[in-house]
C-alpha cells in the first residue's frame, strides 16, 4: 500500500514538473505547423471554398 502511494505521488510530481518546464520553454514559431497564410489547399481542409474568396 505504501509503495503504490509513493509511486502515485512521484508520478504526480514528475507530471507537474514536466508541465512547468513545458510552459517555461516555448517552441520557436518557425516550428509551428499552423500556416501563417491560408492557401487554397489549407482553405479546403478547413471547409472554406477558395473560389468564393477569389470573388470577394
């Protein structure tokens, strides 16, 4: 019983530590996968008809 409590507590501490480190160090924007400019292919992925945007 004491071992499972110690293991659970250590898992919680490690998880909290990992979250704090993750919030402290952010990944550079050049590694961001979201495109800055919406092209016709990514517009189709989001359900936007690119032919409607050309008319506007």
